[in-house]
C-alpha cells in the first residue's frame, strides 16, 4: 500500500539571528530579524537560559521556551543590551531587535546557551498571543 508522499513547500521560522555564538571577550552585536504574520502587530522577544522543553503554553499557543528568571527579566525589564525587544512590526510584519554587548559584558554567561523566541500578540488579530517564532539558540564563548 502506498502511504503517499509529503513535499515540504517551505518553512518560515518567523525570526532569524545574525549569529548563533559570540565571544564574551570581544563583545558582539547580534541582530534578530522578526518576520511575523500580519501588519502592525505587537511583538516581544523572550529568552530562557533553562532551555526549550517542556514548552510553556500561553493562551493555547506553545511558546518554545522554559519559563525561568531570564524570561521574566525579558518580559518586565529587558537589559539595556537590547534595543527594540518589544514593539510593533511594520506594515509587512517586519521588525528588528539588536543585542549589543561590550567586551567582557557577558563574562558571567561564558559557556552558557540562551534560547530566544519572539511572540506576536494583539494588533488586528485581537487580544492575546497569536504566534511564537521558532527558537534561536545563542552560545556564549570565552
């Protein structure tokens, strides 16, 4: 019996990063490019140092991060290292977040991985969370 065939037509992670690792000693600038469905949609960049499993459910949407103190920090008071970690996408659903770290600013994170996901909420689609991007992992090197 032929069970059929699946042909992937594409995959859109909804967020891409300019680098998946950086040197703490050198510092870095990492760009998060958000390409979220809908126009003029609210977004927030969240992070976790604990990982991605189990996912956190928010309003029926699986957010692929373990909720931890880093997630809380990004939600309430994102570090000054981030520019535009919360905001509104443009008419095409695009936005950019920048992480800028001076040399040795992340020395306490050397050897750690940090996972990021962007959430889209509100806007024309109504209240609540509508989308969560795929996770992007960034590793902190010496």
